[in-house]
């Protein structure tokens, strides 16, 4: 077992599972129906930093929505900190989500009219924390992502990278069991994306459990564990060497040039990214798919 499987201070001991998917499938009832996941089983343990990597359409976002309890599987089970979301009512699931999961999205989903401090403090709205304490914790979370000096700025006054830091602070404020990030660098230029990845690494070093979804093999290659998806299935997982095909094991994404890695998604400007859906909460926004 690799040291990455264990939380700091627990070297050599497998930590508790934070997230477990058991033979999960998802078929969207569209016309015609689309089967996006075809039997996915995955365990993420406390303290891990995991990349889910795969091409567009392989089922990554669907998987994130199921892991985050924003949607329910067609068959199979999703457990968070050992609690089976499939056996819960919508209300219980919402509570589980609010207390266990932090979300980070490619499009940031910040409320543009609110200050940075309020955006982050709102991450605790559903936890029942009093207003004053929410703001204190928000200021702390913002300091931890390097934005302690910008508490009263509005998102429109920030760069794309700073906006994503605000979103990360919002995800962290409730001390979730796991942070789920869907293409967190997808709207950022290469250098800014690297600084966001460095921040995620630093948070991981401090013990935060993080799962990053990306289509970018170069990003995935720098994370301690990589899970490869294709056509709704896991086709390789570096935590389970027997699932890694010899070809995949021999070429850890080195074929991707920095130029290719820096290109497609980065053409979206922060302004475009900041547009219509910005008033939506992360949870509603995620449902857009
Ligand atoms: N709401 C939906 N209704 C119907 N099909 C969907 C829906 N969301 C995603 N899909 C389909 O499911 C498959 C996986 O999509 P997605 O999970 O978004 O993959 P990825 O994030 O890897 O690009 C694709 O074929 C996509 O078109
Ligand atoms: Mg996606």
C-alpha cells in the first residue's frame, strides 16, 4: 500500500473510507436513454488526493453528481463516511451533503453581488451556524487560501484564480469529509491552474481528502492516485495495480505536451465564466450538468 493511502501521522495504516461506490450504474431517462455509468466501484479513504481522469463523455461529471449526492444512482450504493445515502430520504441526503461534502466547480458559481466573505460564509448556511461565527470561520478559510486581504471584495473585482480560491474556501468552511472538484482548473490559464493545483496539494498535506475530476492527463499524473474512466467504467486505478493495463502503466500521461494541456478549456474568459448561473447555489448549479 502506498503512503498516499494514509492520512498524515498514520503511515502504514489504511484510514477509514470516506466515500464508497458499490457497483453503481446511471441511466438517464432521456430519449433515447443514455447509460453514463456501467458498474463503478470505488473507495476513497481519509486523507487521499485522487484524480478521476477520462475523456469528455466518459461519465466523470455523472460520477461526481452521484458521489456528491446531487443525483441518485439507477442501481448500486453510495456511502459517505459509512452512511448509505441510497437508504435515506431527500431531506436526510441534503443534510448529509451539507455536513460531509464540499464542492468546487469549473465555473466557480459565486454570487456576484455578495462580498467574498459572505460567499464563503454562505457555505455554512445549512449547517445552522450563527451568522457571526459563520463570518469568523469564513475569514479564517479565506486566509487559508491566501485571500485574507480581500474579504470585502466582490467576485467581479477578482481574477479567475482568486475566484476559484474563494470557491475552495467556501467548500472547506464546513470542514467536509471530502472535497469534490469538477475540472477546477478548466476555466483558468495554465499558470493559474497550476497555482490552484498547488493549493489543493497544500490542503491535502494538511489532511483534507480531495477528489479532482479532470480530462487533463498531465494534471492527473501529478496527483498521488489516478482512476481512469472510459465509457462509464473504471479501466485503471493506481491504488489497485491489477486494474492497470501494461500500456497505461508504462506511459503515465507523458505523451501530453504542455501546450496541449494548456489549450482548449482555457479560452473561456473569466467574464464568460462569471455569467448567468452565478446566483445559483453550488448544489442547484451542479444539477445543470
Ligand atoms: N442529464 C443528462 N441526460 C442525458 N444524458 C446525459 C445527461 N448528462 C450526461 N449525459 C450523457 O452521459 C454521458 C456522460 O456524461 P458526463 O458524465 O457529463 O461525462 P464527462 O463529465 O466525462 O464529460 C455522456 O454521453 C452525456 O452525453
Ligand atoms: Mg464533465
